[in-house]
C-alpha cells in the first residue's frame, strides 16, 4: 500500500488511497479531479522516498466531494474591572476530498 505526505493550504497531510479528508478551501467544482504535485514523502512497504523539498514526478489524484464551512469557533476578549468584553465567531471554509490514487 502506498502512502504519501502531501502539502496543500500551508498544511501537510498523510494520505493513502481511498482516504477522505478536509483541506482548506480549494478553487475546484464538486465532482472534479484535482492533482497534488507537492508530495513531500512517498512510501510503499519498506521503501520510502523523501523529497528535497518535493519528490520529483510524484503526485496524488483526488476527487472533490463537497465544499463547506466548519463549526463556529468563538473568540472572547475580556479585561477585568473595565467593562471590556468582545465576542467574535469564525467559521473556516473547507473542501472535502477523497484520494483516488498515488503515483
């Protein structure tokens, strides 16, 4: 079984074929196939290739399943004895993908 470490959205993900994961929002329509060519590590059984910084010729293909927004994260600011309170919410956009194959 092949596994790879890919980079997208400033983050790194350890993936294998048929994995579903949420990555930061990508500009791709649902149902399309995208290719990740920033592969940092490619491993199969006992052998592994480590890139400097990327493995040459390696890629991972994934299908875009859906787009969405994550749960709300609340940010509170509070200063005691001064009546200062601020409440703010944030919902991060994401793209759900399924890795189809790793080459």
